[in-house]
C-alpha cells in the first residue's frame, strides 16, 4: 500500500539553470546536484512515456532530507514544449501548482520580488486560515506561497481553527 508522497517533478528545459534558480532565488537546498540517466534501464522504466532514446537529466531540491522534495527534470533528447508567456491555467485537470510554506509572507514576497520573481497576484490574501500569494518560476510552473496562522498545524488544517 502507499505510505507517503516521495516527490513532485517539475519538467524544465534546462536542469542546470532550474537548479540554480530554485536554490539561489527560492532558497531550496540542492539535495542531489544534476545527474544524467540513460540506457537500457531508463528505456525499460520510461520508454513507453518518453520518446527513445530516453535521457533524463535531473536534480533534487528541497527543504530537508526527507522524501517530500521537488525533482527538477529535463528530457534533453525529447522535444519538450515550454509554457507560454500568458497567464497560467490553474483550472485544468492535473497538477496545477506547488505549495510552499514561509514564516513571513510579506517579507518573503518583497525579497523574491527583488530577485526578479514574477508574481501572479497583486498582493497577499487571507484565506482559510492562511496568508497566500501566487508566483511562478521562469518556465511557467505556478507556486503558491503560504504563511500558516498556527505553526503546529499542517497548512490544510488552518481553516478549521
């Protein structure tokens, strides 16, 4: 049976640049620097999902050495489409955004704005016991920043208080 969430993957056109952005701009720790995987085992693993030859260039970033991490993944041998420049669509079926916690959302937003992060909302909202604001990475992945009202509760339990 399933026991937890191991990672979420973000497909990027350049894993080296993405690793630098997620670590230098957002402050995530590089837990596994960029590495390349290819060959028979990768063909067996993903050959029905990715055109051959299956080549994966990936890195792992996160906030601690647990299994809840982000895998930044590039498929250099595949023709990968980059997101458009318009507003992202968060109402489509499938994974639409990544939620990240911060302890002072106002200061975090101000700091990220000085680092060139594009914000998708004009300010900070108070919703369901959280303070939130939305931004995206340079490749279009949407990120919601959340400040919890009560640290002892998970983010999803804030609204019940």
